[in-house]
C-alpha cells in the first residue's frame, strides 16, 4: 500500500517526484476524482490518512440509512395494530450493529476501496498530505510535484462547541453513534439538525429515551417552518423529547451520567451525550499559506469549476457548497472534466479521433480520456467543461416522514427580493395521503418566482418525501414553466400527485 521509496538529493533532502495529479483526502469526492483520473491514464497519487471513502460509507450516509431502514421496519410493524390486525414487536439492535459492521464498513476497514483505486491504476499513500509550495504536496518524507494539478478533498470533522465542561468527557460524535454495539438507556443529543433528528428517531424507535437539545427556536432550522413542525411532531410521537431555545451553559459528567445545564435553570440528564452541531473544515492543516491561500476561512472558496487557485482544485464538504455526498460527486465530475480538458489542451488540443498526443504518456490513455468522459456526460473537449450550478441543490432528511427540499425556502426567496408565490397542500388531502392514513403526515410546498413563472424552491414531506422530491428537482433545475407543470399528467393515486394541488394553490 505504500507509495514507493523517497528519492533524495546530495544534501539528503527529499527530491520531488513528478506525477500528473495528487489528490489529498480520498473521501467521496477525492476518491471519485482520483479513480476517474487514474482510469483516464493519468499518473495519480491518492493520499488518505484514515479510510478511503471518507465519512459517508463508514460513519455517515450508508450506516445511518441502514439504521433508519431497521428503525422504520419497527415503526411500520407497530402500525399493523388497527390497520391490519395486531403485531408484537421486540426491537433488537444486534442485527443492525452486525449489518453495519459486516456489510457496510467491513469492520471499518477500507481494503476493498484501496484495491478499487489501485485497480484503476492509482497509487495509494496512507498519510496526511500537505501543500508544500506551488504544485507540490508533502506526505511525511515524500514530496510530489504535480504537473497537472492538486485536488483537495479533505472534508470536514465534527464542530464541537466550546461548552464549559464538555472537553475531556466521553461524549459521542457521529462516529461513536454509528459504531455503537449496545444501546444506552438514555441519550441526550445536542443539535436538532438533519443528523441529530435522524439518529434521535432511530434510537428512540429502538427504545432509547432520547432528548434533543436545540439552540434555536425550532429543529431543522434551515428548512421551511412547516417541515420543522411535522418533523418535531413525528419525533415526539416516537417518544423523543425536544427542547428548543436551549442555551447551554455547561456540561457535567460523572461515571454514568451526563448533565447539560442551560440558561433559565434548565437541566437535562442521560447516560450518553451525542454532539451533532455541524461540521468544520480544518484548513490550517493543509499548508495553504505555501500557495498564497488564506487558511483562516471557514471553507475553501472555489469558482464554478472548483478552482481554489492556479493548479489547485477542491471537492466536497471542504468547499462549503453543501455537506452532501451528491454535492461531492457532482463537483468531482466537474473537476475530472476540467483536469482532463486542460491536460488534453496542454498536449496539443482535443482530437476527437483519439490520436492526439497523449495524457499520461500512453497512446491508449488519450482515447480512454475521451471515452470515460463520454460515459459521464460532459465531453471534456475545450469549452465544454460544465460549470457548477447549485440552484437545484436537493437535500433530504431521512426521518419518518422524510423531509425533502430543493432550491430556496420561502424565506430565502423573499430575502432575495424575488416576487414570490407560495403553493401548499397537505398530503392528507390527496387521495394517496388519505389512504395511507394520518401518520406520519406531510405536505408539498412550492415556491415560485412569479415574474419568471418558474419554481425556485420546493419542499416535499411525507412517507416518500425524498423520492417525490425528484420531480420538483427537475422542475427547478430545468426551470420548467409552472404553466407546463400544471398541465402534466400525474399518476393516480400517488404521493407525487399532490404536487399538482400545490401548484394550483400558487398565489
Ligand atoms: C451521520 C451522517 C449522515 C450523513 N448522511 C448523508 C446522507 O444521507 N446523504 C448525503 O448526501 N450526505 C450525508 N452525509 C454527509 C456526507 O457524509 C458528506 O457530505 C461526504 O462524506 C463528504 O465527502 P467529502 O469527500 O467531501 O469528505 P469526507 O467524506 O469527510 O472525506 C474527507 C477525507 O479526507 C481525509 N483527509 C482530511 N485531511 C487529510 C489530509 N491532510 N491528508 C490525507 N487525508 C486527509 C479524511 O480522513 C477523510 O477520509 C452524512 C454525514 C454524516 C456525518
């Protein structure tokens, strides 16, 4: 797995080794970029200090959604009473922990991911990468000179608020919450955002006494207020206690109890404490000063082709454009297209026949470059590299009901001075919502730009809220006129048919 020996000059200093691309951080975004560039024939060094794949497969999306799948099965079984007879449900965490350990994470081992990357021709280095001047990356003793570029996909880590008494206690982050093999009896969660709510509902459905502490006036504070209401009601129905406007002053911990003390003489106690108050990029570790980039920023600003500065690209959470795997993948495809486009032009310009001089030094690689980009969509030819466009950024909180949203919320649209129209419908007033029953509730809300006659945002909350969202994402992404959306045929009786009612309510 190591990346080869260090070449030293007469003074014993490590000589930079010339490669095409160095990718620092092989999370979702970095792994995608590194693998595709290697497949295209470039010499790529991928540097990862922890696990190849990053947060999503080991401590994020995948294991958390496995937990949710299991918790939803329990909830659905509990709905049999009154609907289809009676069911006795006995929750057991063991199969969930086993599935996460064995199927999702290979006991938190990335050998398959490393093999996948090296199988594509990439060279893997385990370690921490750091910029070391223009075009250079240092990993321990080794220094690489990247002639095509450097890609930073270093992600984020949990942002832990500086609460008195918290540091030094065995509080959980998402890592311990995902790795837990035996559930505690009670759990406090600081943070009522998407991750906090998803995990709160899972643990509550498995019998844990969960309390969510949220500093602002509502959970899911970045989404529509109606989403917050439905999500809070659903979690309360599962037995979760939700406390808002909690101004935490200090945390106490003894052998088996955490106590959170808040303003107004409020206090909350539980066996475990999970802190999910957002994520933070650690730019200070990347040697950005050696290339003239300000490392004191919260995120690494990028342009619409993910350039940080000359010869350096960034992908994923570190860019601050949205902490989602689909953003990292979307950005990765742009970086791949851009790096290959520049490489091809540096080698004498695009050649559709594949006979141009070659990226990475082999004739076969040139056609591989064109071929792989063709499969991905953008051709990669000069001038056709796509530019990032986040207008239709979708996001889903996988609570039950799911909270899906795309584009602007009503408030964001009004703050931008847009001539806003809002349409709203309760899912229960649609045939499918009524058939499904009152639980767990939901709605569709659409936000239109009245001057343009198009949707600029939408929210879909319901049993399949994240799936119903896809139609709304297309509408916002492609700026489909509202008049056309109103006159589409919506299958009966689907949840997505409620979109038409919301559109008809636009006023
Ligand atoms: C509990 C949870 C649930 C989530 N659920 C979803 C979901 O359902 N859907 C969704 O879209 N997103 C979800 N996310 C978010 C998603 O996991 C992230 O958006 C995604 O992992 C970002 O990918 P990335 O490549 O930017 O960074 P990361 O996955 O964070 O990977 C960055 C990698 O860089 C490495 N690294 C950092 N610095 C260096 C260095 N100097 N040298 C070498 N390596 C370095 C790190 O070790 C890490 O492996 C969830 C996150 C969490 C925590």
